[in-house]
C-alpha cells in the first residue's frame, strides 16, 4: 500500500497543501477525493456499466481510485489463481494489464520475465513505477483488445508460459458477437503459450459477467480446449442451465486498512475477494484425470437448513446438492461443516436424494485440495474428518 500511495500521489495534479501525508494512509481530503472517484468507478463498472470498455484509466482520478481500491483486490485475485497452476510460470504476457496488478502478482509469484500490455500509457507508466519501487523488472507494450493485433508481436520470439487477462473480457463489447470475439482472443492466447502453459482469465463475480465467461468457456471446450481450473466437468457448464445460477470463487481476506477505509467512505463492502476465473490449457493438451471416487468442487457458500447443512458441488458427474443432517455428523464427515467455496472434496457412502446426494453417519468427507490450491494428481494428501482450514488464496 505505501508503494501504491506513493505512485498515486506522484500522479496527482496540482500542488499538495498541508503537512506531509502518512506513507501508509490517507489524509481526510485525500480520502474524500478517492472515495468519490471509487463511487463513480464502481457505478460505471458494476451497475450501469457505462464505463465498461471506456478509457477510464486515462482519467487521473479514476486511475487513482483503481490504484488504491481495485488494484490490491486484483493483485490478490491473481495470486489466488496463479497458485492453482501446475507450476509457477517463468514468462508471462499480461493482456489488458492496466497499472499492473496481475503483472506484479506474477513477478511476486516467481516469474522472471513479465510483459504488461495495455492501451493506456498512463496506466502502463504506473505499472512501471510500481515495479521499479518493488525492485522488479517489468516490460510494457501498447495493446488494444478491441483491435486485431497478433499477440506474438507483444512477446517477441519467446512463447510465454502464461497469458493472463484480468477483468478484460467483460469490457470487449456485449452480445453474441462479443462472445465470439472473446473466445477468439482466448483461442489465440492458448495457441501462443508454450507447451504445458496456461491462459489465466479473471473476471468480476457479477452474475452477468460470470455467465458470459461460462458461455465463452463452453465455446472453447466444444472446440477442443481443456480446462485446468476450476472445472472438473468436461461438458457444457451446468450452471448455465438455469438463469439464476452462476459460478464464482470467494476467498475470505482482511483488506488492507486503506482499502477498508475507502470502502466505508464510498458506502461499499469489501470483506472478501470474489471473482470468476478460468484457466485453460494449450491446444492438444488433454484434460487432467480427476481423482478416483465421487469428487466435487464446492461452488456455493454453506446453505443451512432445518437440521442440516447443504452445499452445491460440481464434479465429473455434474452439478448437484450435497447435504448432511446434523444428527449424522461424525468424525469421518465432520469436515463437511467447515468447507469453503472452491475446496475440492471426495465424498463416499452417499445416496441420491432430491437434486443431489445425501451424506449419512457412515459417509466420509476428504478434502483433496483447499480453495486456491492445485489438485494433486490422483488427489494425494487428503485431509479427512475433522481437519480445519483451507488452501491459500
């Protein structure tokens, strides 16, 4: 946060009056200024969507709002998804990078060469300043997702291990033609990455943007691409069968004090990191084999009912409810009550009931991978019964 604050202050227009502001916080005047810009940015990106696709990062005040409020969240989102890759990428191309939250996350995760590409020179300048302040080397290139531009031109002769796109797809138009354009862009990115590499897509957790990402996912899967995460189901996404459903991840996090302060001043809530995401393998790479047994990724918050606890799970056999009555809780299934959205679990000794499966006193619940962790081949290292906690992210 001190680096973000320093870069933001250097980019502000006009003389700075009054005593020197704190390195890790905002003055009352600064807080009022940033909170107002955050309100405007939030409204334009999540409510009326008028700023989606606009050049808002060229606006000094909106760029500042992004740096101090949205940048830390995007950084955490990127770190959470990068932690699910089979191996940390060494070379990364970050498309639609803005001021670099995903690019800096890749550098902090161990990447040696990262190229941030965006149409806003103001945002790229901020990304370079942040990288320099962190002692990192960051290359930057101009790129506009609305224009046809060969991606290979952005990274030279070396094929990247990962191409990342943070909150980019939802700003590339709307409607059926936009879905095709998004699928084409991700297809180009998948063909660009080196063998064993990944395309990492992070989108807002809104119903509209999440369902649009799932629709793009279905086009790519139908065209032969495999999904590394979060999907265990290889067919058309079952969350799209009902208009009320969508799929997103959520990681509990205590926000930095500055972010919490801005959220309170702007009348927003910032209690968890939420996102929709997709990790794609390059063409020709098959889907990873799931662990044996009845395996599900938890795709809902806990859904308590009268005398029972329920989650929605999605696995190789589809999306369905998983329920356990309180009277049937035992040592082997006690972990069920502490599951997090994103955990991958194996359940045994279950029976079909209603729209899903019912666990009983003899059921076993094993966590194969905590939320934000890669799924080990074969589901090695499970946690059984009463263990608590979750993966990073």
